[in-house]
C-alpha cells in the first residue's frame, strides 16, 4: 500500500515512465506560456503565439526522438558490428 502522506517529490518520484509522452504536452504548453508572456510586447496574438510555440516544441522534441532512435538502433550497430 502506497501512502502519499509523506511523499517527497524529488526523493520518491511518481513512476510514470510508461506515460512520459503524455507529459510532453503540458510541459510544452507551460514553457510556451511562460516564454511568450516574458518576450511578447503586447497581448495581441498571444494565444496564437503560444499555440504555435507549443507545436514547434512538440515537433522538435519528436524529431529529436526519431533522430536519436535512428542513430542508436540503425547507425551504431552498423558502425560496431557485434562479434558472433
């Protein structure tokens, strides 16, 4: 039985390794909201700018994931063949 009375976020993290990709959306939205609130001079077009930056972050992280998958799964075994 797990109790949350003495939960210490940095010492006892929640096990969400299987659901990490669902946490990408709120993380990207939070970064976009904060960045645009600081950098934008007026609130005209603020929601559109936030959604645009959120999409760019999600596409960028996904592209980095695909690129690292290709490097690790495809290219590294070609460069260092396993002895048989």
